[in-house]
C-alpha cells in the first residue's frame, strides 16, 4: 500500500526523519545446514502469500507453523488462504492455526481495499486436504516454543494481536523466542493514516505490548519495504519461472498493482512481508539501525504511529534505550531475484 513520494522522496530516499547509522544485525539467520525454526504469524494477504512462499522455499528456514490473524481480510479468509497456499506450495504438512479475529481493543480495521474481500484479489486456489489445526494460534505457538530444542524465530507479518496474547499468557516462554522479525510500523509516515502503518494501526495496544516486551525485535517498516517493490516486469518474471507457485504469485502481484494503479497511478507494489522473512534467511540483504520504538495508543491523529528515536543525544536526554533494529536499506534488484529464484523452486 505504498504511496508516491515527493521529489527525491519518491524512491525510498530518507524522508524527514533522523537516519540512524547502520549497525551489525543481531537477528539470527538460518543456513541450509542449520535451518532456522520459524513460525509465521500472518493475515494472508497478497504480500503475505509471497512471504510464505519465500519461507517454505528457502532451505535456510524451517517453517514450523503458520498462524493467522484478522487483518487484510477477515480471519476466516486468512486461515483458508493460508491452508490453500501451503497446499499449492506442496507443504500442506505445515499446520495452520487460527488466531484473533480482531484487535485487543478498538475498532476492526481491514485492508480489503487493496487485497480484495477474500484477501487474495480474484485468485481462487484449490482447497487443501488439510484443515485448520485443532489448537488455536497462541496455544500452538506456545507448544512449539516449549517443545523446540532451540529457540524459535517468529515473523509477525500482520497485526500483532496473537503475539501480544502470547506474551501476556506465556511470559515464561519469552526466552524461547529467538527473534521477532516484524513487518510493521514506519520511521516516517504511515500508509493507513499519515501516522500509522496498517499492521500497527490495526492493533496499537497489541503492538505496544510487543515493543515493550524485551523480546529481540527487528522492525521492517515502510521505510525499507517501500524499496522492496515489484512491477509488471517482475510479475512477468514470476509468471515465467516455470512453476504453478510462480504463476500464483504473479496473479496476486498483478492484482495489487492494478489496485495501486487505480488509487494513485502506481505501477509497482511493495512486497512488505517478504522483507521480514528474507532477513532471517539472507544475512546481508537488509541494513538495519538501532532505534527506540514506542507505539502511540492514544485516540488522536497519531494513533498507531511507531515513534522511532535513534538520535543518541535525545535518547540519552529522555532515558530511551534501543529496543529494535529497524530496516533502512535493501537492494531491490537482489530482493526481486531472491523471490523469483524461490518461487522457481516451488511446485
Ligand atoms: O502495511 C503493510 C502491511 O499491511 C503488510 O503486512 C500487508 O500484508 C498488510 O497487512
Ligand atoms: Ca500482512
């Protein structure tokens, strides 16, 4: 849901915020020899679909489960979409557990304007032989964290309601979370309001719980995901990569481009969620910087804003410690190649 910028802001250049210097990442990264165990918490969702496809295609990641949350569409659509996606990607063995239908408090917010009523545009995938997991999202996440021999990474790429519930219900498991690679927020402007990015705006109270939790976080906000865009040519690369998964991805991307085209003449779409997942599999794709991130939970015009403070003298003055690494740069061409290569490896 990116919007055109003005002047040199149009191409991912830093808008009017303090650009903290890059730091060495602390997020874990998987290797094909030692895949990183990963839970994806998602509201599929056009870009979620590409993130999930990327995750199951990358030998560096071991997807333990997909949990769903209401966001882009109603949670029942998101759950069905997750089941059908994993079936299309040859991974109907991965459990899909349903989570929260709406936010902890406040109004339900949807992004059907960009993703369509079902969350998948006009795409209808064959049903999966698998059905939704008997445990709910939070119970499944908790059990996987408890049973895993090593800490598990989680990629929340929708509203953070399930993660907030996990943190509140299972504080004893927080040290079993290897890292949270979150798609959400923005150092600069939002996309749903001038202040707030969708995933945060959809449940600011949940996001506030997550950012205060002390769990290690990488926040892939709009500042970096707006650099990770696909256009028509990229969609054609996906369609031509020789797999059904590639054709599905191309169809979903085309729908998103059509929507942004209608909204403001856009010709490309940001694959926001795949940036969070790629960061856990590719060590040097995304540059990050250290910020203190707080979430505005007021009911005013700044509701859902991620207030990112990275200027050291102000952090000292106000006693703020960094609680997140925030994505600031990505190589768009390399990102596109990684996606196309991944979808060429799927069925
Ligand atoms: O603002 C982008 C985020 O909102 C992405 O996760 C997209 O899927 C939508 O949920
Ligand atoms: Ca999403």
